[in-house]
C-alpha cells in the first residue's frame, strides 16, 4: 500500500544549520552586554512569533538581559525547563577571522559548539511542535542566560528559582566524546589572590623592596601542586598581573585561580586550603577571596531515571545514547542538579574545540539530536 504524501514539516538538518549560522553571526562575548542583547532581541522576537509568553529581566552589573519564554499551553504548573546560554568567550571581531562555514560534516564558527548549536536545536524542536500544531503534556520554559561563561553571577538566582518550579531540566550544553550526554559534573571554584609588597629601585635600593611577583610565583607553584588527578582535583592559575616598570621591585600582583572538584567534601577541603594560603615573606601581605561558585553534582536516582528514558528515545530514533561518568566542565546544570531537580546536560550538538579558534560541530548530529529534544518534550510527564 502506497503511503500518502504528508504536508507536515520534517526535521531538516539544512534548516537547522541555517538557524545556527544566524545565531553564531551575532557575536556575543559575555562582557559585551549590548552585543549579547542583540541576539536576545532576535530570540525574543522569534519566540513571540511562536506564541510564547515572554519575560525579560534587564541585565545588571555590566551583563546582558536574561530571557524567559514559556509555552502558551500547560498552565503555570511544574514543567520542563530548558537552560541555554547565549554568551561566548570569543571577543568581538572573531567572526571575521574565524568565519562560519561548512566543510563536509564539519561546521566551523565561534560559539557553534559551546553552545549556540545546542541552544538553537532546542528552539528548533519547539518551533517544530508549533508548526505541527502539537502541545506537550508539560509546559516548556526556556531560559536564556547572558553570562554563563563567567559563572552566571547575576542569573543564578533566576535559574534556581525556575528550576525549583520545574519537574525536569534539559541543558543544551554541547555533547561530549562522540555524542555522550552529561549526568554528573565537577564543582567549580574561583578565587582572586592579591599581593602587596614594597616598591624600591631595582638597582640602587633593591634590598629595600619586597617583590609581590616573587611571592606570587611561590604561591602559584603551591596552588598548581594541589592538582591531584587521582582524586579528581584540578587547580589552574589562569591570569596573572603585576609590576609597573622593569626597574622597580614590583609591589603589587594579582592572580585568578580556577578549581574543579568531584564532590562537596573535597570542595570544602580545597576551598579551605586555598583560602588559607599564607605568605612566605612576612613583609608581603597576601589576600585571598572567592570560593565555590558551582556546586558539584552526581548521577542520582532522578537523573539516572531521566537518562534511561532519553536512552530509550534515542534507540527509537536510531542511535545509542551514552553518558560520561563525570566531566570537569561546569554549567548552569550544576545549580539545578544540586537542588535535586532531575537534570540532563550535554544535550546540544556533537563536535569539539570549545573556546578555541577551531570550534566545530558535526552536521550529522543536528537532525538526530533535534529529534531527541523533540521526543523529550513530547514524552516527559
């Protein structure tokens, strides 16, 4: 029996590609709120056209706006929260050097992998629902974050508030290691270290000076030495500033430290060690501030059940879905999972090269992963 042709729109990888390209061509470094908000405007307009109920929270402290969009169906009860961020680490002008292009299965562009590709996949799945005049059992809420790459300092409260009103959280961060999704993440700590020494002429009165850079160098070695791969601990001194002139004993130096830890007990231990650093030179004043800004989370029963459901859906679509046991990258999913809300992370595009000049996504992942997101929308209840 010949099947009648249907006018129903299909999941179209080329259409997904074009949509991701448009989003990537909006350059959105976290610390350029006006640029971030141009993409927020675009996404808001597209969701309004789809009938979503919009709430936009103006940015503060130098960051962009937070955009919330909710499906017109499902009422105000607990539903599905889709978490995406629109900011990237790439500075303005990157798109001129790192053009958006496709070479076979590989699509290049700043932010395509982390995470405009995944953010657009979820939007596309929602648009497909509207196009096909379907409604889901649960309401769907989208939350677009403007400063995730710097730790979501102004949006964390909004994320946690919306998560506590939700049954499930789906995070559109990129896939890992060949399409695996994330069911556990390390916690993330950030610390600022400041040294105050004593200036002096480096030739005539060197002995009078107390070098803040020398003291910082000793502290850097101590901090880097705290890395313990066996325990899942990494420490990284990523930014250092100090000194005024080459012929002046440097009297001021600052550093920024990143910490990744697998669980809360180790987080408490490591935060205490870093905050408890003391100067080797008693004439140098050392100040440490900061702490854990993303809590760790493990694969609990709720997450495991949600993952098994997604795995069954992927098998129906035609691929095997796996998860990574633990990843060191932090996301806004850290906040929601730590609250006990079942959270699936890494549901975005497959690819590699996050935060690099060769960032890329695989075209072949667009259709199946959009289908997975669509089926999650349709089947979660």
